[in-house]
């Protein structure tokens, strides 16, 4: 694995941990949804970085395909989570879980 | 925005310590990962000629691991059904205010549509494909929804619902159709593969774009 790819993979791991931090610390559902998205972006970054096989060698296409799949699933899951959050707020006036 | 019932400050330090340990462990693991078993990259490379496309990512998405993409289309549709089941869209669409939203869509929507077509066509041999094209087209749809207040009401009948399920429906029909020719589910024989993938991707692009734009409404559009 190339050294710059190592750096990207490590940044992905750090993003993942930052996401967990925000997910645990903040009660507001909007922040939790954003935190889960940051965690997901970290995982995608790790996958893309791991696909790099070195200078001049084409990258592994399977992690790339998985990331494309994952991004779309993450978008739709985020939309569903936001709709649930809006509904909760409409019904109970709360912006966080009890 | 009430943040007063967030985790108390005393818990933050242990959390930071725990997560630092997790980061170090995960980083160590990620850096220590060896090459993929069985040299899967070479496997894709040697079978690329049989896939009908020359872009390995598209070959993996639409041919070698077609199940993933098929089920992903189902996930998109399920998410939209989930959003719609929560009730009607909470937003009331009013006529766009301001000149930016009046004129920007007229400039951008044609460009975005063309970019989506380019990405879709390009996906066969270079980075691009149905999901990228669908996202760009979906963004054009969101822009249109933002700028024209009654668009949501006008197109949200049966046509939208047909558009939403066409991508998944055609994918399943194409996969099942292969069974009649003696192939496996979603196994495209070589002379057909390129055109099959293009047709599936084109309808998937439209469905993905419609789904993303409909998700943006945050609820079932009121007729």
C-alpha cells in the first residue's frame, strides 16, 4: 500500500472515532444523524484507501463498488432518519430521544 | 436546539481516552491488513472481457456483483416507502422568492441533465455510472422542486410512482429473463451484456434520480 493511501486510511479511522464521539455526546437527533454520517464517511475513506495497490497498479474495483453502494444507502438512510426526526418533533415537540 | 441534557463534562475525558485507544487499535489494524485473499483484483481483470464493459467498477457493480446493486435499488425504494409511510410532506411549497432561484434552474438543469447523460454513458469504460448520473439528475430535480412551488403537486401522481419502481422492476425482469435462456439469475451472456447493462443503468438512473428528489420532500407528496 502506498504511503499516501496509508494516510487517507488513518484519516478515515480518525473520522470514524470523531463520529462516535459526537454520537455519544450529543442528545440532539440532528447531531446524531450528522455524527453517523461522519462515521460512514470515515469508513468509505478507509475502503477507498485500502483499494490502492501501489503506483501504476490499477486500484481494487470491489471496494470502490462497495463505496458507491454504501454512499447511496447512507443517503437514503439519512433521509429516512431525518423524516423520522421531523415526525417525532411534530408529534411530541422533542428534538431528542427520552 | 436544547443541548442541556447532553452527556455531562465528567464523562468526556474517559470517552476521549476510550476513543483514542479505539483509534489507535483500528489504525494499527487497518495498516496491518494484507492484500485481498485470492488476488481478487486479478480475478476481476481476467474476467473483464466477459462483462460487456471495460470499467472494472461498473463490471463489479452491474455484472459480477449484480445482486448488491439490485438489493441497493430495493433499499432506496424501501427508504422512500418508509418516509412516505410517516405521513404527508411537512413542507408547504410556495412560489420561489428571489431572482437566484428564478434563474438558476434554467441555467443549471440542462447542464446537469447533460452531465448525467455523460456520466451514464461514460460508466461503461471510465469512472461514472448509474449512481453518479442518478445523483446529478436527482440534484437537478431538487433544484426544480425548490424553484417551482406547484411542480411537486403536478408530477406526484401515478407517473412518479411508475418512475420510482421502473429501475428495480426492469432490473428484476432482466435478471429473470436470463433464466429463460439457460443462464443464472442476473447472468448476462456476452453478446447481450453491454446493451443489457446500459438499459438497466439508464432506467436505474431515472429511478434513482426520482427517488432522491422524492426523498427530499420528506414525506408523501399530498395530491
